[in-house]
C-alpha cells in the first residue's frame, strides 16, 4: 500500500480521501485486535494502516480470555488462530459487525453462528503462499537430508557421516493434497526440483495441471505412489483426520509426511504408530493436533492441565523425542514479507468493510 501510494500521486490523494471517509464513518467503531504480537503492533502503528482515528485497541489476549466489559461494545474484532470465535463468544459482543481473522484458515470461527447474527467474517487469503511453500521444503529437506541430525552431531564436534545418508528429491514422487494457493507453489517448487508431482483436490483445474506439469490423482493413488505427501487443504469436517490409520497404511513404506496446514488433518496417535512401526519414514510438522490448547513447558509447569490438554502435551513430547520427526512451532507463515502483507490486507479488510464494500469474506 505504501509503495503504491508513493509511486503515484493521484492514487495517494484518492487513498487519503478514502481514509477521511473511513475516519468519518468509523468514528463510532470500536475495533479490537486480539492476540497481538510485536509485529502486529508495528503494523498497526504504521501510517498505511490508517487505523488512527477509529478507536482501536490491541491486546495480547485471546478473545475467550478477554473480560466481558472489554468486549461488550466491540463492532470489529480482529483475531488470530488461538481465538475461538464461537456462538458463546459472539453473544458477548451484541454490536459486533465484523470478525476479521489475521490468517488464511478460519476453522476457529463458527461461520453459521456469524451468519445467524448478521456478522461478516473475513480472512487473509494467499498472503503467505510462497512463505509456507518454502517452509514446506525446509521441513522436507531437513528430513530427506537428515539436516537436524547432522547439525546436532557437528555441534558436538562430531563430523562423521555414518547414518547421515539421505535421499535425493529429484526423481521422487511428491503428493500434494490440496492444490490451492499454497499447494500450487509447492507443486511449482517440486517440479523445479525434478520431482514427479501428483495432486488431489476437490476442485481440480485440468489446464493448470498441463501448464505446470503435474497430474491430478485420487487420494488413494496419491497415497500409494508418493515418496513425500504434503498437506495443504483447509481444516473442514471432510478433512479432519484425513490422514488416519487407513490412510497411513495406504502410504508407501518409508514415505515422508509433511503438514504445514492444520494439525487436525492428521490423527497424531495413528501417526506415532506408523512412525514407530517404521512404515512411515518421517514427518515434518509445522502444526499438530490441539496445539492451541498447550503453551510451552514453562507455561505448563505448575498448572493443572485438563485431561485433553495433557494428552496433547504427551503426544507432542512423543513426537519431539523422535529423530525422524521435525517439529516447528506453527511458523510456516512467519517471514518479514508475509507479516507485512498480513497486516496490510487485514487493515484493508477493515477499511473496505467500513466503506460498505466488504472483501475477502468467508461468511
Ligand atoms: P486455498 O483455499 O487456496 O487452497 C486449499 C485447497 O484445498 C483448494 O484448492 C481446495 O479446493 C482444496 N480442498 C478443500 N477441501 C478439500 C478436500 N476435502 N479435499 C481435497 N482438497 C480440498 O488455501 P491455501 O492458502 O492454499 O491454504 C491452505 C491451508 O494452509 C489453510 O487453510 C491453512 O489452514 C493453512 N495455512 C497454514 C499456515 C502456517 O503458517 N502453517 C499459513 C497459511 C495457511
């Protein structure tokens, strides 16, 4: 937004006029940003954000942890993935008009409950497709070339090669589940690396497959033929636990599973079994089931975790203790460029909504 206005005076004037309109129309708005981190704060105070006059507040709290009196008068709530935007939470905000998530995935928002209350929900589509795709390959290469094992060794001044031989991605088959914005970037990188790429998607685009040199396949064919399976579908009822015992059994022996989409796509108990039996060759996970329930060890220490949270903590511990698993803390989106785009689009989503032209709506 800033670069565009800087390079075109006419556009800058129009945008200023837009901001004045927003300021006028938004004078009664009560906008709150939940789960803010330092990068959000920086984005919010940037001039191009334009949220100066409307009263906005930011908080590090998740929506469900904010007291009633803090949220009662909100008209716009901007949330991140740890906030549960349920019917119960919406009922605490009778004036709410817009829920704006600072993420692509919106499985933490009860869309039916929003629709019933006339609340618009919007997301940030495709802000990090390159970013997540690059991280996907980071996880894949960490496993295929045993980079973390090698790193641990060299840190101990052990430069031996024994047990570190990996395998080339070139010539292997990559199965991409969900060929949307991120999946297509993953496909492009895979093809560039000389991989044969199969994709499964409920909405196949045949022309794209021809142009980008990949093939669509059924989920069963993809599982049976892929040396690496990478997940890029949203979390919806149809995709929850799509990688369960049956799906894992259909995978090639020794194949790798990469998940940078949502933890709940994979049944973690089944994954641990498949790894322990040696059927699965490794897993690269940026997300795990129930991750939002538990924090780090310091946060867990001394707190009485409910049974379900304890189960998640035990699963995470079991994954962490395997050298065929690489786990990152839901950070596939976390690059400077993606964070900038994320806040830019979020501010635009709010502006456009206040101007009566909602965009990126998911309701
Ligand atoms: P997208 O909507 O562009 O693509 C999703 C694709 O999945 C679409 O092509 C859609 O047709 C397909 N799909 C939907 N349901 C399906 C099903 N049941 N079976 C097969 N295919 C199905 O989304 P995207 O931008 O590519 O993002 C994908 C997911 O990645 C998001 O929903 C989000 O959960 C996750 N994500 C994670 C991070 C991270 O930091 N780890 C960052 C951004 C997005």
